[in-house]
């Protein structure tokens, strides 16, 4: 168990809908990362938050947004869903920068199916 | 061209074999190199972490980095069926938290 909790484990929805994925980082970790994993693209970095502030942005679509709350949990919001958004979404957390920050601890993921 | 290239496999080996997994990369700024193991429908877990060039050994696993060739390897000795998983290489530069992952190599170790 990595200590990173993601909910829900599975999500089935229709095109055009909006969903929210939730992540609780490991105790003491201030950084939260969101990744998307699909069969053809591998693990793609979406966005990172550090202590409530956006720190880095990757290949995140404008239809997607995220935030990190004062209790450090994070949410990834996906809207106007398309079939191609079907993927496994992972959250990861790490210790503060400068403290082996490259070591990410991943949650078990949310499998999103858009029908 | 992707920043990190990794052969997707699958790689199928008998139990006890030595496995070699590799990644190449194009960004010379990468300083930190990692290997993650991912079992089916689970999150990746950190297996090995190395900084700059050289070798690092941990039990049956050895990570090797050759920065001059932009090439990293993971060797698994005495492979076990429980090693069957997808192995992802990952790397990042200095002063950045952003990890770039390879697409992963699926390994199957049969008894």
C-alpha cells in the first residue's frame, strides 16, 4: 500500500458529462501529481500541485482542471467528456522538493470509461 | 520523437533467467533515473532510483545508467513469476519535479 488513496476505483459515464476524481496524498507529502495512462500513450503527466499551488502543467486539456485543497487532498475535474478520455487516471504524491522529490508514490488509479 | 523510448515488449522468459530492460532518451538534462514496476490494474511502484551515471544494485535488481549514450538499463537476476509486470523507466532533470515516463515493457516470467 503506497499510502495514496484514490476514489472512485471505477467510473462509467457518457460523452458530454463531467466527473470528479479524488486523491488523498501520503501523510506529510505536499506535492500531488495527476497522470493519465492509456494503452497507446503510456503514462502522461497532466498537472502537479504543491501545497495548494499549481506547480507544473503537462499535457492537460482545457476541459480538464484540478485543484489542491488546504487539507492537501486533490481533485481532478474532467468535463465535456469524449470517448478518447477513457483511461486510467493516477494520482501520485511526493515529499517536498529537495527531499528526494523525484520519488513518486502512486495510488491505485481510477478507471474511467466514457461510453 | 519521444523524449523517452522504451520497447513495449512483451518479453517472455523462463523462471531463473536474467532479464534486461532498457530505455533510451534524448534530453541530456535528465539527471535522475528511476524504474517503476506496475502490476495489472495497479499503480506503479518505485523499484530503483539512481542519480547520474553508474550502477546501483538492490537484491536481484541492478540499475545501470550510461549518460554518454543516453541509455539506461534494469537487470533482473534469477527472475521469478512474481516479477511478471510492466516495467516503466522514468527520468527527470535537475530542479524539476516533472517525471517523464517510458511507455513500459511488459515482462512475463513463466515457470
